């Protein structure tokens, strides 16, 4: 089976990566690491380069996990991208990181994580970085 990990180069992304790789190692799953740039964006601070992607694969391999990095782009709907990648790889679990936010911040700006939790049709493990 396969685990899909949503990854951005931040503490939130690292928390998701660590939890996803640990789960994959424990269950003998493969991993797809989704690092999704915004469609038609030439500069995206959340997009990792090829060297960083290779390093993530090496980190997974050190734990005995086969991994690949997927850079499927997304427009306004990250949920659609997760849905397509999950279906393409037969994903059994999605792992995402969550930021700590105030209730007002959640109300005003919404949350991609919340939309993923509500809209994806596969089990989701949501993790927070340690303080």
C-alpha cells in the first residue's frame, strides 16, 4: 500500500514527513511525498528543488521506505490535487501537517488542512510540530 505525505519545507512539513515515514516503516508501505506548487507560479517558497527532493528520498530509504516526490501543481484547489494523486497511487492514508492558529485566524482565512480533512475520502493523519 501507499501513504501520501503533504510536504512543505517547514516545521509543519517536517512533522508530516516524520510521522508518514514512521507509519510507512512500521507497516511496510511505500510513500509518495507531495510537494505541490501553485499552477503557473514561477516562484513558490514551498516548492523544493531536485536536490531537496532527492534528500527526502534518501531519508526515507534510510528507514527502509521506498519513496518518490510528486510535484503535481495545483491552482486554487489543493484538495483536488491530493484527490488525484491519492487515486493515482492507491493511497491508504494521507499524512498532513497542521499549523497552530487562533480561532479568529481560522474563521477569517479558512484552512487547506481543514478542507483536506473534510473533503478527502481516505483516512488522514494530521500532525502538529512540537513546540
